[in-house]
């Protein structure tokens, strides 16, 4: 059966990680790279237990065209300004180098 993705109609800005060593400590800095269109599906988040408390973490499943430069240490910025980090290695669907699927979680800076 042939894979058919949802329409790619959500614009996101891809932020690539740039690593630098400062005083012996590796730090990440994210640089704006390119705007791509994706399909974003949220299923209500991911349930977790952290330190004995029930927590609901914001997660989205992303599908897009295959881009070899999207890695697990990249981030996405949506038009509302929210940043999301890729949780796992992006899946190259059917190893055809045509579509990617990966899960992202919201990065909150407080």
C-alpha cells in the first residue's frame, strides 16, 4: 500500500543546532535556517509521571518532505513564536527519501 501524507500546509522555521565549546563546556546555539511547510497533528499531548506527579507534555507529530539537514538536535518555530524540539531521529518513511515523520515537544523558557 502506498503511503499518502496529509497536506503540508503549516509553515515552520527550522532552527539548526550549532555547537560551540566555551570554557570546556559544549553549548548549543540555534540558528535560523529555512522555512518549510509541514503537516502537524496533535493528539492531546503525552502523559508522563515526573517526581510522582502526573504531567501532560505538549507534543505534535510532524510530517514533511524529506530534508537531509533535519536532525534530532534541530528545533522548529511556528508562526505563533512557539519553539519545539525534535524528540527522536526523524523517520525516513519507506526509506524512499521522500517523506519524513518525527515527534516534537514544546520548549518553554521560563
